[in-house]
């Protein structure tokens, strides 16, 4: 499986009017922040969810049983939003590590929520079994072509809004966003994958020559907690020569607080991970380099930002 720039362009046309075109903020000279924090459901995930569901509807394959997904939280919120927007039912499986804020949000959107398993992979197994029973349309968090193409529309917007950048920093969990952005950019900008030191899914895969399981822990576990990089993400990023850098939890925590202090951007830990790479020196831009950072999620408790 792979995803092309043409797939991303088709996704952009399909989801127009459903997903928001989010702002690109120049935080300081040479540093641009793509604010997926204001996307529907609080993260970039709504893009892929809409593309998957709308593509199924176009093909006449949207079942009466609705949509089903497994998620650490953000993907589930996106699928629940998509279902409500399209008049469908949604069933979401989340691991027990998921943020209470996200679980409450799922229920507020009308989704049926099942908390099971300590990590995403276990919740995913339960969702697959349930989908086989009900016939609902499975929307994978990161490893379906339509989902990846939808996420890639972020990259198209960065190019259009910026007039061109040198580098895009992207946080990685299962890899749907980094794969989609890499496909969308088509070599027009460097892509740097940013991962927590305690969840190095892509980093380990690139070193090993293929996806390998990793332990999942740390502050980004609820949103970046895939234990295995997606096959599409590995294929796309390895073919494109994407570099992966690792950041410590302490840098992620500080980057999250910086976003709030300096820009009044409320980001979850995963949402601040890409910025952490700049602040801790995991990635150092060259003089004059224009860098775009995707701030990818806002589903957090604002009381923890003070």
C-alpha cells in the first residue's frame, strides 16, 4: 500500500467544506506553526476520518451500522465528529490510558465508547472483532490509504499558505500524518519525523529495515502510543528518506508550556512534540531555514497549562 500526491489532492477536494482549513501562524522569523489545534474535534484526525467515510459513501459502501474505530482518543473524537456530521452512528474503542478529557468528549459527541486494554493495540484488536460482528465501516487510526491521504491535506495547506518552506516537522505515533504530509509535499520540502524517546516506532523501524514493536510509555502515550509503525508510513517515509529524531518527555512538557505562554495555544503533549525537537536541539535548522511545525492536537485539560 502507498499514497501519492494525487491521492492527497483528491482527498483535499473531497473533504472541502467538511474539514477546516486551519491557520498557519508565523510565531517568529522562520518558524511557522500549523494550528491543527483548531480543527474539528481538536486534531488533524478529522481530515482522514472524513476522507475515509466520504470515499466509502461515493463508492456506495457506507453501511447502516455506521463507523467503528480504535483510538488513544484523538482519532476516536474525529470519527465521532465525522459520524455526527454525516448522520451516522459511531462506536469507539479506547485503551484505559486514554485521557478522561478525551473519553468525555467522545461521549458528548454521541459515540458508544468501550474502554479496553492497556494500550492502543489491545483496543484495536477488540474493535476489529466488533466490526466483524456488526459490519460497521472500520476507520483505522493511521494505516488505511484514504485516512493517510486525508491527513496529508495538512501538508498541501502548509505549502499553499506559506508560499513554500524548507522543512516540516511532524510528530509521529502510528505514522498516518507523517506519511500523508510526506506524500503531499512530494519532495518540495524536507520532512522530519519527531518521536518521544519512549515511543520510537518509526525510528526503530527505519533502523531495522521494517516495522518492529516498541514499548509504549511517557507523556505522549495517549496520542502517540502506537507500538508498531503503520505499514504505509514505513513504506512512504523510508522511500522518501525521512529522518526521525527523538525528544525526551521533559522537552515535550516544556514545549507545551511554551506554546501556551508565548502564543496562548492550548496543545496536548503530543501536539507539542514536534516543537520540542527545535527547542531541545534534536533538530537544528540551518541559518535562514524556514521551518513549519505541525501543532497537531489540542485535547487537553486547560487547567494543566497554568
